[in-house]
């Protein structure tokens, strides 16, 4: 099973990045020199850009600079300590943080030596502090009430709870891992740096979508370019995406639908996002339409299509839109209102209006004055700018950023230029910002607009730096002027109107004569120049990207006249004649499936060479005497013509991808001395026999030899090498040099799946410690070797978190497993011989024993007992965000221990019960039987409360037909407060298991039993019941608080008894409800 991870915030490629990853809010005198200081240092050490206010003298009102820092931080961590509420500064800071929360920022509380309920209910010292404030602010009771509400709201959020006595460093490490692994790598979209006027418009869209109604709805947002349609759609997405089985925000649909490859990429992204990371290969557009219908027809989905301009684009993704399951929602943004009226499915519409005068002034002020108070003598000038911008957010943002920091006379000069522009000519308005750029910045801007939008920033910087354009200075300046954006993933973005403006500038260089333009990106224009040999030395960049595969006739010297060509990008195009000439000044050569060898003695200034699936002959290109000092990136994957990798004569090479070169036999020794090589991928080089005799790759971080089955000897390792990730899966390496031991202590990830000589490897390095290893995979390996050389040596793996033993022949997990102090995930799927699992370490949170059908019942007892202890630990639920909000156990069979009693049970797939306001714990267990063999299943947990519902989807590993399993897990209570809990609340939990492929529902796995344990402060009318399906045979409960029965021994763990204390539910009598 792939265990779910609750994702956090992430960035879109078309929006600016945050200035900080984390903002720390804390009471200085309580924790500055202790916990907060240690947490701040740990965040910085892990590369998390963190803001901490070092101003020791604080007043009662927070500074403007601090407000800016809060607004520009992706995550705010609030450290509640005993005296936090005594500081009015802290309370004002808290209010500002929660205001930013509605704009997509994440807020995480840490309760440091203080109980969360004390903060939420304002008891103890928090009660004293608020009483003090009420006395001080008698004439401003609204302020105090605002603080009270903020404390209540923040303390109701999921976070971490630290009590005295535990090791602080471990607690801090949990916070770091959670933020690094989930919050900074998540599914939410960054909205905008200053989302002025967005909230009210987003609420109007949410009203039209009305996700509480169980029907299929399509809503269209239309309006001018730059009006904020995408921004509004992102806000809506962030607010509602986790109410669905799957969701996807598809950006730039119009731009990416120009070719069949682009459409296929959109289809693949839609499938991958909704199926949570499953990467399905789409062969054609028509097949992709069917795959989307087949895979998603049973899921309640949210899909947002951004920037659609043709109904065909919707058809290419959804077909005739007749397959959506009830509860699904589709949101479309477009400039064309008529398009929405022509759709087959009825579509509600919302027209985005321009910002009103007050909103426009606020947005302009944020960019022009960085949120500072607008100076009085600039007020009239600002109003003139707003009049020219016409309430268009994009124009206000770019003009404001352009004028920021300029003198009053410069403002007047810019406004004079705006006065010459016809009203509504947005391109000319935006061009004023372009005109003010330095010459090198103009070139950078035009290169991005024509060729590099959507590319990685570092990739582009390397190319443009070789063009002497100083991009490390120029790109940040373009970002500051809001002409370019850099996403959190490092992707360069640009609003399509800004891109159109840039491309129009190039077109105006010569409206009618193509060869007199500096850049050619339009397919027909580039094709005309090349096929007609109409090039000139004016052309600096050319992209020939055919909508469909095509073979064209090019003259052997078609590029002869383009002596200043720097960028050549060719996709989906084959040529019938070998080229005899390429410009020597080329910096980027990207040509997929080039059918011939490249001409020699050219391209010595290359920075990037990308020619996957080509017939290139390397010995001709990289012949003796050649020198490629600028070459940084090589991608020659799946080039079957390559039999030997020669000396590349590229001392600055950083990335080398030759994966899938199945005829590669030998690698030149010189490759082993590339000092700057960071990533080397040799996956699926099945005939590779010889690597360099020695590796001196001191910058290498990632080295993949996956399925290099002919390689028998691994080279010597230089002590300077510090590689983090090694992949030896499915290898036959027999000779391991002792020098490889230099890497053992620095590895963080090691993959030895189905490694035929695993024993030789582990024996060879038995005296070494894997002191930094976090993840170890040994699928389908010998069980005796795993036991003796890994599991019996916990001291050799002091930081191991994730251990995967799937498919191994191991029989017994030794008791030494309990000494793996940091182990959190243990997977043992398909270990058919596995009989015994002892008690696992206290750190364990995820255990998967799918199809371990030989596992004995005492082992099941131990696992259930240990997980019961975890569930009964009050700190686990307070600290649940540290463990991705849940805890999982998968075991074979469907036997339920007698001692493990459940408040609410069902012989179907749903249970209902009543709870009070303080809902603290929910543990779910269900037994199920697989019907169809070898199919991946999706499990959906639905918690419905007072009309509010929340879903979570988990994916199972393939199960054998007829196999029976027990699944035990916590259910994280998501946004309990969003359901408006009262003193008495009705809760329904439903579990559904569906196959991902389109087959008869009669093959769906059968849920034969469902149990839920609830631990909460309950209402007097609280009841427990045992139901069949959705029925309700009710039995009163005399307790006011749900708890496990008194016969459960908590002192010695969660006592589930011995193996004789199990009840076998007679599966033949069970029925499935759905």
C-alpha cells in the first residue's frame, strides 16, 4: 500500500515565490534562547528559509516590516508558551497570521509546555492574560475579542504538542521532517503575493459550485486577460480540493493544446494528479480521452481548466462530459464568454469585473510602496495611474512594481507615456515597463517570452549566462518588476499577456520579412525560413515545434546563414537529409529523434545538448581535440546507436542522462573524473559492461544503475565522493571495491531491490555504519541475508526511517528490529514465507504486511497491541501532524481480537454515531476480501458531520484474488471546526474500495466488517450502536465518554489477548453495502 501523505502548500509556476518558507511567532522571553532558537537553527540547517524577529524591544503594535514578513511567508509556526498571551504584540501578530491564512498560507501551532485546550478555552495563564488585557483595553473591547477568537481558532488547528520531559531535539526533528516532506511539497497552489479583491469573487464562485449538492456542475469564469481569473480559480481550488476523491488544476490549457504532444501531456497530468502520482502513459489523444473516462468515472473529482479558448480543448480531456460521477465539479476560465454558451453540458457563468477604485488603489499601493502608507504628494499621481490601468490587476501589478522606488519626476515621465496610449491598449501599457529595462534585461525577457517560459530557472540561467546576459542579475530584476515569476519548484513563469507583449515586440522588428526578426517560435514561420533556406545572421533563436509528427525537406546547409543562432529547439520533426552545418555559437541544441549524426567541428559553445532517441554518433561529435567547456547538461537517453560513451571533453558537465541506451557497452575512463557532475543516470543500459576504473566525481549526488544487468564490477571510489543516492536495483554486480566504503556513511538513500549479489555487498561492508541512511529498499532479496546483515545490526542504521522488504524470502523479523529507534515505515508486502513479527520500535507508524499469508496470529496480536498503545497515547493525536495525520497497519486475514472492542461496528461499509463538541480521537478498522486478482484498489474514507463531509483516498498494493485483510488506521479529523460542531453532532463514516480500472462493480473488494473507536467528550444523549449496512440497531451507552473497555490493560500496552482470543467473522454471511 502506498500510504497517504497529507500535503501542504506548494507553488504554481505562474505565480511569484514566497520570500520566506517559514515565519516564527513566539514570546521572546519564554523561548527565544531555548526552544525557538533551536528550532530556528534546525530549520535553517535544513535549507528552510525562515524569518525570525530579533527585535528584543517590542511595543504594542507590530511593525510594518513584520506584517510584510508574515504576508510573504508560506508557513507560519506559532509557538504557544505559558506567557504568550501576555504580549499584545504576539496577539496582534497572531491576528495578522490568521488573516493571511485565508490567502492560502499555512498556519501550524506548536504547544510548548502548554495544553492546547488551555489556549483554545483561555484557561490557566491564558485566562489571566486575557483578563489583564480586558482591564487595560476597556475602551477597545473589540480588540480583545479579536484576540480571543484568534487564540481559539489557532488552538483548534492541527500542530504539535510538547510536554516537559521528552527530548526536545527529537520533537524538533519531527517538525522539520513534517515541514520538509509534506508542507513544502504539497498540493495547494500559491495564489498571489497581494490577493486584493480576490476573496469576495472566490466566494461567488463557491456559491455557484455549491459542493454540498450531490450533482455534477460546471462553472465558467470569463473576463478580460489580466483580470484575475486564474488567481480566483486558485483560491477556489485551495478551499475545496480536499473535499473530492481527486483534483487537478490544469494551467495554460490553450497554450499547451497547440500540438498533439501538448494535449497528451495535459491528459497525463490530469490522470497523474487525480490518481495521486500514478504515471500512466497515454499513446494518443483519442486513447487518452478513453483512459480518463475509464480511470476516473467512479471518482468524485474537481477539475479546473485554466485559459481555455476552444471547446475542442475540453473535448480532448473529457470527451462528451457524460461520465462524471455525482458530486464532481468542473471550473473553466476563459476570455470567451461565447465558448461557455456553446458547451453541451449546461454551464453556470461568472464574469470577473475590474477592481473598484479602492481595491485598485490598495493593490497598486502594495506594489508601488510595498504596503507602506501612500505619501500625500503621490496621491494624485497614483490616481492617474489607476485611471490608465482601468482596474486591471495585471496592469496595476506591473506598473506599481515598475514605479517602486522611483523619484517623483520619473513617475511624471512614466505617466506622460501612459497618456499617449489609447485607453484599453494593455500591450502598450505593459510595454512601458519593458522600455525601462536595461538592454541585457530586454534580451533575457524576450528569450523567456519566446523560448523559456515553463523551463527551470537554473537551466535557463546556465544558457543565458553563456550568452553574456548576466541572468543572475537580470532575472531577479524581471521578477521584481513582475514581468517574470519563479515558482517554488524553480520554474520560470510569465502571464500570457506579458508573453504576448514580448512576442509582439519581436514581431514588430520586421512584420513582413521573417528573416529580419531576432527570434522565431511560431511553427509556420520557422518552417518557412528553414525549408526555404531564408535564414540570416539576424536570427538568434529558432523553435520548430510541429503540432503533429512530420518529415520535412531541409537543405544540408539550411542553417548556414544563421551564424548568430544561439538556441535551436526542434520537436516532432524528422528531416530527410543529413545536416552538414550547424552554427558554432549554438548554446542550446534540443532535437528529439534526430535521425542522423551531427556535423563535426561545430557547436563547441554548447551549454545544453538534448537529443533523446536520436541516431547520434558520439565518437564523431566528441572526437579527439574537441573541447566543450560550457557544456553543462547532456540528455542522450534511449539513443540505441550509442555503444561507447567517449571522453566528452566537458569539464563542467553537471547532468548526464543516458538512460535506456540499451546498446551501450563501455564508458570512457575520463567520465569518472568529471568534478562537477551531480546526476548520472544509466538506468536500463542492459548491455553495459564497463564503467571507468575509478570514480572521482566529488560533486555527484545521484547515481543510478537500475537494471544494468550485464555490469559485474563496480569501480573504485575516490574518498572525496559524497553521493547521497545510489540505485543498484536488479543488478548483477559481483565485485565491490572496499573503497565504496567511503560512501557508506554519507548515503541517505540506497536501493538494492532484487540485487542478485546482495550478500556479497553487505558482507563486504559489514564493518561500516550507514550513519545517514534514511531509506533502504531490498525488494525480492534473500531473507537470511536481510536478517543477518541488516535487521540484526540496528546500530549500523541509526537514522533509518523507511525500510522496504517487499517480496523477500524472510521468515522471521528478529527482535533486534525494536532497536531501530527512528524507523517509521516498514513494508513487507508479498513476503510469502514471513511467519513472525516481534514488537517494533516505538517510532513505528506505518506497517504494511499485504499478502503475508503465513504470518502467525501471535504476531498479529503484537502488532494490534502496539498500534493500540499508539492510539491511546494522548500525545499522538495532539501531535498527529508530525505523522502526516494518520497511522496505518495492514495485516492478512479478517480476524478481530475479542479484547479489542469497538464503540461502533457494522457488517457493512458504514457506521454512524453521536459525539460531543470536543472530538479527540477516531480509530478505524475494517476487514475486506479481494475478489479480482492483481488489481490496484483505491480506498476512500468519508467522514460526514452536520452536512459537512471530508474524503481521503488511499491506494492499496495489488492483492491476490480471494485474499482477506485487516486494515487498522487513525482517521485524522481534518477540519472538525468547519462542521460547526455543537453539543451533539451526528457523524457518519463510510469506507469504499473501488478498482481503478473500468470493470464490473461485482468485482469490487467486499468490506465484511467495519469498526470505529471514538474518544471524545460526548453529549448526554451519546449512543453506541452495531449496525448492518446503514441500519441502526441502537444500544444505550451509560458512559459520558467513549473509551476502550476496562478489561484492556493499558499498563502493559493495549492488551488484545492471545491468539486464542480472536473471533473469525464468517465471511460467507456478509453482504457489501455501497
